[in-house]
């Protein structure tokens, strides 16, 4: 967080005070491929993120983009050498298994997740479907309405930085009893999701077939795609889903819930998991 001096108005009165801002900084993800003298470095992506959990973010990003399929395909990660302190903090190098084959044409960040802008819905859904390896359980987990009424307050209690800045998205992983197992925050909701999936992958928890994920904002196509990559059968959002997010969730049998409040929510797909 960063301190910033502001002018605070209340009615006609005003005063100067300190405010806390969420930090937004670029993270460059670089890939190291090969070994020994054959090692080559390739820049993969630059994402604007909240510093912290850069390893989880990078791991989740590579997994949800279909570049790796298991944790063991990354041999090590490190910060680059011979850079200033601030520069080092904003770059991460991931050394991949030399046996891993990568399509270099995809390393310019024109991945299928980004291609959902400007192309038809069917094309986007088909491209995502080619990379999903986890089939969702048909009627698992069994869901209770009361669980969803509780989830927003539970996750909010875990969003420590949001309470201080009001400027961060949250993504929480829940079990069916309403326990929040992970909660990650970031200025980008997709980054927060990647951090969560990266942490789960690092701990050997994928696929997350008996879990729910809640996001603090809207449910976008990209968030549904990332959740499907991790085998998450239920995605709930405080806000609205997009039309393409609903279509993608429906095709793969995901339960997609939106507008979650203390006393109401909407089920857009996968209502069969509720005890109706």
C-alpha cells in the first residue's frame, strides 16, 4: 500500500488527510527454456498487478493459459540478476522443464483467453474447450442456498487490504461447509484468480472438484475459463455475469451464480446442484 495526501470533503467542509492506495505495478513474466548453454529466455507477458504472491500469480497464469499442465513442469523460479531493486521486484523468471514443448507462436500474449474480444462466442468457447482437461462432476458438490448468503461476508472478512484501500478485487476458495480456504486480492480480478489457482496447484489440490469460488466483482468469460481450467464446478459472483460467461459455463456444466447478496442470488447455469 502507498500513502497519498488527499483533500477530504464532507458536506461543505474539507480537510487534508492521508489516504492508503492499492499499489499497481507491472510484472514481467519470463520463461527460461532448455539447459546449460542451450538455455534461452523468452518474455511471456506483462500484467499489471498488486505486488505480492508473484509466484502464485505466475504459476496460475501459465496453468490457466495452458502452457503447463502440472506443477513439476516448472523446475525453479527466481528474480533476475543485475537489476535494480525495484526492477527485480517486477520481473520473475520461470525455468521450465527442458522436455516441455511450447508453441512459441503463442508467446506474444495473443492467447485464446484474450481472443474473446472481437470474435464470436462460439469461436471463443471452442478455443477454450480445446485446453480444458478436467471434466466437472455432474451433481457435485450439493449446494445449499444458505451457503451463498454467507459467502460475501465471510470473504470480506478475509480481504484485509480491501478494508484499508477499497481498491482491490477479491477471489475466495470455499468448501461446501462455508469455510474460506484461500483468499487472494489484486487490482485485477483475473490476477486474483490466477493467484488462487496457482496456490492450489502448488499445493497439489487440483482439480478443485468439491469446492466453490467466489469473486468480488462480475463474472467475466475469462474468470469462467480460468475456473474451468482448475476443475472448479461452482463460480459465484457479487456482480453480474456476461452473456459469454453464461454460455461457457453452460457448455461445461458449471454452476454460475450472480448478484449474490445476504438474502438473494441468481442461478444462471447448473441449478441441478441445488436441492430444489
